[in-house]
């Protein structure tokens, strides 16, 4: 039905910058990952080291909130 599709997924350990938890990040494309805890989509940037930055199409939608305790 779909022909020959080659799907590759990468799973990495990391700290999600959105929920601040140690978690697994699952690739959804070559340079995009999703946190399995909060569902945040992250973009991977490589500048000598790998860091994950929240991905958004509209920078005005980024909010910084203190984590809730307990």
C-alpha cells in the first residue's frame, strides 16, 4: 500500500527543558524529538554538543513556568 518505507527511530536519555525531568526523548524526525513525560516537541541543535531546545512555530507561545511541587 505505501511501498518501500524506511522508518528509523532514535530513543535517547535526556533532561527535558520543558518539564525539567530525566526522561526518554523519542525521535519523530531527523532533528525533532518528543518527551515521553510531557509530550513536548523539541528541536535538536548540534553546535559542538547536543542540546535540546523546545520547538515552536511561534516564539510568542513560549512560556516559562516554575515546576509544581508534589
